[in-house]
């Protein structure tokens, strides 16, 4: 493992200085290699699938593990998308001149070596490798044990693409063992060889990474997201946003888990919103006022206000205006993504200012919490930590910066 | 300690929303309170000094601990300087509109709660408290045990200033015990109440904080900074920059510790540079080529290339051009601050691009590694970590950001 880290660091030095066209040639060659080797990748995946079936895992697990020709094509297309993104490295973020004539600029540079720990979704191998490469970083990938053969086959294609463009194959490495102790070593940072860890997967994985990592982590543990419907909300807009935020896809981290309704609108807005959710097949758990609005509502417990269902279930509560909504969100939320629906601009600004979440929205669905929807092109995840990366983590967030100072002989008095 | 954390978090919520004029009124009242209470602060400091003298600490320690009327005035003036800085909170860093009409902006917000751990320099209490406040953060301060009475007296003045402006006194708290276990609890983050730790002090303190902290740390452990004098350097400029970088103040983290001289300039530049340093009272430890240049040079061991002397000592080595200099710096440096002196623009750009340090300079002294010299107004320290804050840590670096999204009813397809 220590050797893996040293090789990643050496590769990172090369990648940090690689010109954009060379990185893009590598990404193109990687996509081609994925397409050319699809039969071999499918064969490796079939072995993973057979072993997983024997171990009796759930059908949803098998679905995430399975590769098909269409999924392989999508993986290759994803590499092309990343190739089309702007290269963040070298972007001057700020520049100014000091009274003594020194010109200072803050310029984006790669972070270095990124560790990615994920579950048995083989496509993450290509996604994470490509995003890291575009931003000039080396990656060390550790996928789920059940996808080990698939991961190796995909990584082989990526390494071939790197080599074809004259870049070090060590820029995208896979942890060569399924030993769980290897994850522990990666989380310790491999003697300073790993700059940041990105976990991709369920809460158990993220919690372990956050608890054990000795290097910074870009992650979110929970997405307990709220939609607050204010008394000044247009009811039709509120219905459309609430339905989308909860039901478009219930399993994504940007899905709404709690609906807060202004007490001043309880008489007009509460019943139609709750009926709409129930009619759409969503279970509703509510406080007393919500249960009074519809007999199908079941009682909410204190746990419901802090639960990320990731399912067709929503907790609904009546609150006292925007301040009541903000207090509830600050107490129970996970600082991921929260939305207000209101036609009152002043109330909206209060919410946008006071809710301390990575993403706050006015009159838009929480399901926009996504790097693609933000225009980042692609993302490696969403972070709720406050430092460095907050919200969608795209290529820009996989860089850091340094200061370049150009003088003409200045010395400090 | 847990209660300390909870109160800091509650204060941080208030501070995050405090308008600039209110924070500035607090800073003005804090400066006035420091001035008004200077007799009481001096009395508290006299007790600290008496106890420290009895325990037989070094004279340099006593000098850092001692407050005088002039030092108290400087502390109050420092609060006025911070008051004059721009308020970073609310600054829109980027904004764009998506094809669906959603307007997205990335806006600066406070980090939250900052823990500052420092040695027995009472003035850090005021400096750190003021910078954190300006950026809308609460702080928990833990100064050295020997300065406990001074720290409490200063914090009392700061709290009075906060109260006068209607801000919570808990925004600037001092750990109320000298028990060393309290530092451990602070480094654990007080159950999520602390967002980042800033250590201010010597290597022992910083190393302990980096090893034990379970929250992010803004710090630098070493400042093994280099000046590389290229063959194309103007000798007079090289002499002036090297002398300033090493000797202006030898104890600051931006001081140069190693001089690298291009082999192609050894015949012309090495001897005058080494003689100048020796004549200025700087001990020179060199490789064979350097020793040949002046008989007063003593041999350098491998350790010298990685030593931060913080003293009138310099290690000098002859390297093969800019690539040799970069290789030496990447191998032995601490990624803090490194400079090249050359009249060749192409060589300079190679150095600025390839040296992976927080600050890289061309034709300027490494002693400019300072928030004030960068125009940040004030700094809480210098960071060599790659994430979030890198280089001088000023008020901007004590903020994070969030995304505000303004829509007109958008839902995600």
C-alpha cells in the first residue's frame, strides 16, 4: 500500500504539469479503450455477478453491480463529457498588484492524490478516474469487493488510455487487494501520499470514512432536505415543487424528506399538498395539524424530523412562518439542500440568508442538488462539510490554489 | 467544555447574521475596552510574569509573555485595523444563470466556530478574536497556561465590547481551565461544535494539533523556504533578495533556510553571495562546492536540507539549473514559500509553475509571506495544507460559501 501511495504521488507530479490537450487525448483514448474492451469488461463483470449471486446479495445490489453493453457505452460517453469540460488548472482566480509593485495572483492547481472509496458500482471507477485526471490529480480507487474483477477490467482500459497519451498509468490505480485493512491504510493517508478522500456510497460507508479518516474528506452523511411552503406561496407552484422534490427520484441525496407548511397557510395549502403526496403514493407522517388535514396521515415521531427516508415517505409539519421553518431546519436538518416556496421576495431572502446549508433554493426543487444541474458538467459527489468543497464536487472542487508573486527585486522593509 | 461548544455554536448563529456596522461597533468598543482596562490587564500580566519567573522559564519566553503599555496600545490599534478591513460575509464569488432560468450564486458565509490554540503570547487573544469576529465566526481561545490571567483579562475587555454592540459575549470565549485535557477535547471538536482549529505557536504545538485534531486544521509545521539564484540572475538583485530573505528577521516562518545556486553561476555568483551572508553574521553550511568558495563555510549534512533554523544559519547548495532547484525543493521543502531570482522570464515561469508551494515568488524576498504584505490587512497564520486555506489566512480564509439558487417554479425533469 505504501508503494501504491508513492507511485500515485509520482504520477501526480507528472499530471499536475500535463497540458490540457494531453489530458484530453488520454480521456479520448480511455473512452476508446472502454468501448474496445467491452467484451472483456462484460466477462469480468459476469464473474463478479455469478459470485455475488452465490453469496445471496439483494436484487438491488445485483442491479448496481451489473454491467450491460448500454451501461458500458454510457461509461465511455461519460469520459467524453469530462473531456469536454474546461480544464480548471492554471485558471487565475484573483490577481492584484501591491503598492511596492509586486504582482500577486491566486491560480488553480491540482490537489494531488485523491482516494476514492466506493461500493460495488463499477462505473464509479471510470467517473472518478476521469474527473480526477481532468483536474490534474492522481487517484487511488477502492471499489467494493464484489466488483473487484469489473473494477480491474475498467481500470485496465483507463490505464491503457493514459499510456497511449504518454501519461503515467499510475495516475489511476486500484487498491490491489480486497483486504479490508487496506481501506484503513488508505484512510490514514498512506504516509502523506493521499490529500483527500471521497467516499461514494451508503451511509455506513460514509460514516466509517468520516470516523476513521486522518485526511480531509469530501462527503455528505445525510440529506435531510426540507421544502418550506410559505403562506405567500402560489399553491400550484408549491404542489409542483413539493411533488418533484419528494417523488421525482426518492433515492437521491437531493430528495426532500420533510415538508414544512406555514401555519398561516394551513387552511388553504396544507390539505391539497398532503392529498397530492398521498395520491402520488407517498406515505405521509405528520404532526397533529397535518393528521387533522387528512385521515391517511400517520403520526410522526421525533425521529421522523431527522430521518433520510430515501423512499416514498415524507414527514410534514406545520411551523410558524419562515422563522419557524428556519429554526426547524437548523435544529433537525443536515445542511445539505433546503428550499422555500413563496411569492414574497423579502421572506425568500430571509430564508436564503439564514439557512446554513450547502444549497438553499427559492422557488425551485431540491432535486437540483447535482453538479450536472449546476452546470459543473459532472460531479464526484456532494459535500456538506464546510471547508474547501461544499455542495456539488466537480472538477473545480478537485483543485486547490497557490499564490504566484512576480517582483522586480522587492525586499521587505 | 461541551457547554462551551454549545454556547459558541449559539453565538455563531447570531454572528453569522450580524450586519457589518454592528460587528464594527463591537470592534471599536473592544479596542476602547482594551485601552480603558489597560491598568487591569497590566496587573493581570504582572501576576503571570511573576509566576513564570518563579518557574524559571527562558528570557525569550518572558519577553513574549510580557505586556507593556505600548503593547496594549498596539493590540487596541490592531482591533482598529481589523475593523477597517472589508467584511467578507455576503460577497458573491460567482454567479450564473442556468438554461432553465435558475440563477445560482456562490456567496461567502462564515465558517462557524474556530478554535485557536496558542502559546503564552497574550496579544493573540485580541488578534484572533477580532479576525474571527470580522468574518462572522465565534472563537474558542486556548492560550498558554502561563498567560492565563492575561488572556482572561483581555477576553473580558473583548466580551465587554461585544456586549456593548449587542452581540453575544460567547462569541469570544476562553477555555476556562488550564487542564491539558481540555486541549484534547477541543481538538476532538467538542461534539461537532468546532469547525476548524488554528494553532499559533512553535513546532511542538503545531505537531500535536495536527496529530490529534479530528477537525480540519489551518497551519504550517515547517517553513523550509528556498531562494534559488539562477545563472541569469542579476548579482546585485540576488544579493539583496538573499540577504533580506535570510536576515531581515530570522525567526519568522517566511525566512529563507536554504540557498540554491545554479552551477552555471557558481563561478560568478556563489562566492559573493556566501561572503555577503558570512559578513552579515550568518553561519553558512554548504556542500563541497560551497565550501570551496569560502573557508568559513562548514559542511552541510543531509539534515541541513530539511532544517528550519529560524536563526542566522543558512544551508547552501549548488544545483543543476532550475530543474535541479525544483527537484531539490520538491524533495526537501515544506511547500511553504520559495523564490527564484533570475532575469530569464521563461526560467522564472518554469519555477512558478512547477514548485508546488503555497507561495512561489520571482525576484522578490520570501519574507513577503505574510497576510499583511499580501494586502489581507491581518492574518491569523499561514497554512501549508492544500485544502481551503493555503498561504496567509486572513478574514476571507475564515469564511466558507454556500450556493443560493433563485427560481421561478423550476422542477427537475
